[in-house]
């Protein structure tokens, strides 16, 4: 009963769609043939930890993260910076949908040891959520649950 009450009152608060509505849907991308140095420069300029790797038609082929670049330097040395992104990108990409929950994506991120999930609807890229986004929303959910339970207890 309480769980149903919480879900009913919280509505779509728990969804990835809600996270994107709050944080926005801006994503940054590079092409598979772009140099790793180009991806690193983009990520640095935009202050993001990941860029999507998309072809000329906007189809998602992979992601490149700070972790991929660090691991690539370890494996290939400074020559990595001139290599194409496709050589070190993470692929296939783990994605989520707007209907997924913050709790669900946190579980996926934790199990897969990844910090960013592109949000897709079929072939359309709608945005990207980070583990920080999901944690923030889970904390907000917990606060809302606490308030609902407090209100329920007071009403009894």
C-alpha cells in the first residue's frame, strides 16, 4: 500500500525522461575517424567526461570517455593522440530509454562500471545521463519518500 502510494504521488519523477527535462539534452559527439586529440579537446572545452561517437548520419557507434583515453595512453603511448577514435572507443554502447528509472540506470552503471549512459529512443539520441545525475535524482526520491511517509504517519 505504501509503495503504491509513493509511486502514485511521485509520478514520473523517477524516470530518465524527468532527469533529461531538468538537465537538458545536450550531447557532444565526434566521428569514428576523428583523432583522439580532437575528442580530448572537445571534452576539455565542454567540460564533459564523455563524447558520443556517431557517424555522419548521427547513428551511435560508441562512446569515448576520459577513462578510454587514459587506458589508450597506457596501451599506445603518446601516438594515441593521432589515432582515430574508433581504435579506443567503447562499443557496443550500453544505453537507456526515457522510461528507465534512476534506480535502474544506477544498477546498470554500477554493474558495468560505467559513468555515462546515452538515452535513446530507437535510433534517436535524446541525451546522456551520468551516474551523478542518477545519484542526485535517487537522493531527491528518498527525500520525497520521507516526506510522503511523514505525511502518511501524521494523517493516521
